[in-house]
C-alpha cells in the first residue's frame, strides 16, 4: 500500500522530478483557467456548439500529424531543451488571444490554438519519456500518479479560478495569467538535468550491418529509420499495442464529452458567464484527483492490479456518463462527472505506468508520441461529430449517453483479449 510518506518521499528525494512537478503545476493551472475563458468567449461570440468543437480540434488534431516527428526528436536531442522552448512558445501564443474580440475574430482563436497544440505535441512525448529518467523504477507508479494528481488539482483549482477571474477581472486577465504561467514553468524546467535517451539498440534486436547505406543516408537524417524502429517495436509487442488501443479508445468518449460540458454548463443548466463550465470542469478535476488513490486503496500497485484497474476504469466511465445524461440539474451531473473522471484518471495513470515499465528508454519517446497521436485523433473525431450533431438539433443528453456507451468497446476488448506474455509473467 502506498503511504503519504512515500508520495512525499518521491518528490523530496528526486530533485529533477520535483522541478518537473513544479513546472507542470504552474503551467497547468494557467492553462485550465484559459480553457474556461476561451470556451465562454466562443459560445458568447458565436452561440454555436461547433465553435467549441473546432477549438478543441485545433488543440488536438495537429498533435496527431507531428507526433511521430516529436517522438523521434525526444529520443534524439535534449528533452530539457524541448520542454523549455515549447513553454516559451506557448506563452507568446496565448497572448495572441487578447485580440479575439468579435465573431469574425474566431478563426484567430482557432489558429492560435492549432499552433499551441503543435508546441504541446513536442512537449508531451519529451516529458513522458523523461519521467523514468528522474525517478527509480519502483516509484514509477507513484510518480505518474503524482503527475496526474497535479494535473487534476490544477484542473479543479484552475477551472474554479477561471470562473472567479472572468467575473472579477475579465477574460483578458485569464489569458495574461496563462502566458505568465508558461514563462514560470520554463524557468523551473531550465534547472532539469541534461538527459538524453539511452542508446540500447540490442533491446530491439536490430542488426546494424543489415541497415547498409541507409544508416548514414537521408532516411536517417529525416528520422525515417527511427520511425520504422518505433513502429516495429509496437508491432512486435502485443502488450504495448493493447495499451495504446485502450487509451486511444478513451478519446472517442472524452472528445465529445468536452464539447458537451461547455454546452451543458452554458445552455442546458443555464449558468451563463462561465459559471456552469467552471463548476463542471472543477468536478472533473476533483474526480481525477481522487481516482488513482481510490484504485490504490482497493487494488494495490502490482502489475496485475494495474491491469484490473483498467477494466474497472472503463466500466466506471460507461456507467457514470450514462448517469450524467439522466441528471436533472447541475449538482448530480457534477457528481456523476467527478466519478467518470475518477475512472478516466485511473485508466490514464495505470496505462501510462504500464507503458513506462514495459518500453525501453531509447524508444520511449516514439511510443509516447504514438500514444498521444492515437488519443488526439480519436478525441478530434469525436469532438467534430458531437459538435455538428448538437448544432443539428440532436439532444445533448442523448449525445452524452452515447459518449458513455462507447466505453463498452475498450472494456470488452481489454477483458476478452488474450493474455500477453508480459501479463503471464506478472
């Protein structure tokens, strides 16, 4: 069982991980504050659910296209440098949202968020690949859960602050605070140790002589050989493939839900001015924060427990979003949403921990990029479909129920899939 002393010990005893946590806490707090402000602004300017869908897609889809290149880069150069440059880039981009004032300015918001997503697409694989270099292997689950806890706490607090900042200081203040948070994060990240991927080609059983001239040719320069290595690794590891499929499938539920939350907060439950959105997103954060700790208490931290937790998480997601769709008011809906996000948080932390335990360091960036790419593609497709269906008159409650029912597919896949060699060994 994981104690609070062990949680604190991982932060206390690993200064690099401590810096990474501090950077994430600051930047994510500002980012969630930004989300509330931007969603409220777009609904006010356009009055359409599709506007929220479009901005979500611009935040998500670019990562799918640049993810492979981002993964190669994370396995080739300084991961610290990638993180710092991405944070500074995002700080400048967020300030451009200050110029979104009229309905005809909405395309500017979409463009800014697309570029923001490109920067994030390089940030996330580098960060995911870096964590196992900063903490001992036996503490990976603790580290991943602590990262998730920071994300969840930042979501809850940032969404709540977003509603307060909108009411007291306006949306411009929210955008400025988000930019400042990225600058502060970059300053923290500058102090990380200079770590690069550890070369361990033997783990992939690559025959260096068989590569021939390609090893020093254009394919190597462009990273194509590295991409093929990553693809061969995933193709040859059934456990990794299954985890990538289940985590990507969650995106089909989550993408549509994010559109619907903005619509429920502003329209269905009729709490305008960002209040409804802030309340629902705060519930998301609180549920996400609690989920992994409940899973520890009930199931433990062994590898079989992580696998069982993934099945339980999908079942929780399914039932909770169905309950949300039937909720008569915002408070029971917020409770159902918190439980659903507890399930999503368990799915994410358990899946990420298993991947970091399985995948060797020299290919970890590419696998992390594949994980992010699959998730963002699924979320983007779900977001577009749900946004269009809302504007064509489909009832949001029916759409929320549909998003929940989608979780039955990865649940069935995970429960029925043939046990992998790694699972047998555990």
